[in-house]
């Protein structure tokens, strides 16, 4: 058996057909930036996530940078970010002109609840990351942040469709950032992102910043940039949203099989809470001290896996950082993502579980 970690060409025929129809429509319409599909996408997502305002943009990294800039965060400001995340979280802080301050993570890779000990007079914001689709305890985070007068920007790039107490990931913070990168649970056929907020004023600022600070044509009230979404991706995302619930159901079914078959193996830590509503089952990331050997073994048996992420941010030369990141570093050396996507077959999932068991009983 040959099982790729993720192969986006394995698309459901019904979705492929619907996307082709949309593509034809868009070719006839001839609108490739802005327009009806973009309004519809923002409206669809606001409704789906119960987010008062949503502003589409070019990608998730831009969404984070736009959020920071809209909040007036920049030079001389500090922003607390987890030490274990995709590079964008801290990169956006640097691009906005501010300084990332790294916080340790818990056993699941989420920012520790005592992040607030890092708050200084310069701290303006904290960016919780719902890593692998598992939500940070947002009620707690919001009350801590309120007490310290710190803004919260949720990096919900991996958590579209996760809900806590009925509220969507990305709708707790002052701004929530989404990514529609193709490999995310709700992925476009290219690059796209979005900011969510309940503040009309922030939404307006983000919209301006993403479109040359231009409220009406040829009037520029802010130095902005071009971070508009392509209409074609908005159009495709409108189609894909109709399939999203089914894809999520599929991810949960597969996660349940993994959990059942792989439980009870010593030195194998399974993801916590992946079947809960507050986890969107973006990645099925296991932890084991023999990670590299297991990865090679699976590869030899035709199974593709991925490492999210092999290096923690404070250890990268591009960030100057100090602190104690023992948990973060341990996770980066023991984490391994197994195939998990709506197109993975049950038989493939079975084979992966059997092969992992074989590795541990050799
Ligand atoms: C994917 C991702 C981003 C960035 O999204 P892009 O659309 O790829 O720019 C930001 N943060 C996290 C945690 C991500 O996984």
C-alpha cells in the first residue's frame, strides 16, 4: 500500500464538478478581484461562524499582520506568542514592527496558561494559536487579557470549524485570523485568508489596510498594502463550504479509529480532545521518543507522515530569544503527524495502525 501524507488531487468527484461549474461562471463574469464572490464569502463565513464582521485577505500570515497593524501595534511594542507554532505567528509580529516574546507551551503544544507572567509595560497583545485544531481555553485567556489590558489576536489558521461553548475559534479575540491555505481543513485552491472581529471599527481598518488605505477610489487615508483575496478563490471557497461539514465528519471518524487502535501503546502519546467540538481534527499528531525511527519505518512501508514542527521558533536564528522552552523543544523532537484528511480510506487508516503496532512490538 502507498499512502501519501496528503494528496490534494484525491478530490471528491462531486466537489470537482461543482468547482468546474463555478470556474466557468467566473470566466463568463470576468471579475477577478473583489466583487460578488468576495462579499458572499465574507457573508457565508460570518454566518457559519457567527462572526459579526469578516474581512477576506490574501493569506493567513497577512491576516495576522493586518490585525496587529489595525490594533495600532508596531515599533516598541511586545507581543506574546507561543514558542511552538508555524513561523507566521511570530513573523507577522516582526513584520508589523513589534517584538515577539515567546511563551512555553503545554503537552499539547498550546500556549501555557501562565503566559501572563511575560507581560511587561510594553506588552500590547498575545496571540494564542489553536495548534493542530485544538482550541486554547479562550474564556480563561480573555479574562486574563482583560485584566492586564492586553489585546488578543487568535491565530485560528488551523482551527476553522472548532467551537468552544458554541463559539467559533477566531471569534473570542479582538481579532481572529483564518487561513485557507490548501492543506487546511477549509482550504482554497490557492492562497487566501481572513480576519474576524466583532468591532465594526477594527473591521473597517483591516479592510482599509488590505486595500491601499483606500476607502473610495483614489482616496488614500492610510498607508496600506495590497492584501486582497483573488475573486476566483473566494468563488471556490463558497463552493467548498458546502462540503465542509461532511469533511469534518470524515476527519472525526478516522480520528476515532486511530484513537481506538493506537491506545495502550507505551511511549506513544495520542492527541488529547481530538473528538471534541473544540478540536477540528486538523492534524493527528502523535508523540513518541523514537519519532525519527518510526517515521523511517512508516516510510519504508509506504506511509507518508509529516513533522509539525521540527524546530521551535526561539531556536531559529531569525528570532532573538531566550527563556526556558523545554516542553516546546521536547515536542518538536517527538511529534509526528499521521495522514488525516477526508480522502483517507478506512482500510488505509487500518493499515497505518497495524504498521505502527508492528513498529512498537518488534
Ligand atoms: C497556516 C498557518 C498560518 C498562515 O497561513 P497562510 O495562509 O499560510 O499564510 C498562520 N499560523 C498558523 C498556525 C498556520 O498553521
